[in-house]
C-alpha cells in the first residue's frame, strides 16, 4: 500500500507539472491537468505519505514533524488557491501569498535547519 501511495503521489505530481508545461505552450487541457494533478496529489496523496511517515515513527522529533505539517498546510493552501484562480476570485492572490509565505518563512527554514542538524549527526 505504501508503494502505491508513493507511486501515485509521483504520478499526480508529474501530471501537475505537465499541466504547467502545457500551459506555457498554450496547449489544450492544460487547466484540466493542473486541476487534476494538484488536487489529487495535494489533498490525497501527500497527506497519505505524511500519515505513513507518522505511523512508522519517522516523525518522532518535533522539528521534523513541524516541517511536515507546515509543508502539508502550504500544499493544501496552494491547491485551494488554484481552485480559486479557476473561478477568477480576488482571494486567489491572497491564498497564494499565504501559501508562499508559509513556504518561505516556516517550511524552508525548518527544512534547512533539519538538514544541518542531520549533517552534524552524521559527522
């Protein structure tokens, strides 16, 4: 089951990126690919990967747990932002800004700090 979740997360992330590629080339079905890939990967696959990591006790340290929680919340807010963008509402810009703020000010500092701590533990 874990392999299926990881493969589907990779597949739907690829579909999401393919939608971005189609959008830059102005090809048809780009929005469908963006919507499908982002929704399934962001709201189903990535939370299931988080759940499996948590059940296997790989998220025992608070700093790693907080990194995953902030990353998941940024992904969910980004998916909501894409939904709002398809409906052409003003709040799409606000939610996109919130998503990028969470990534820039919480997720990435925690990620780099965790990588630094891991490198110190390996020495």
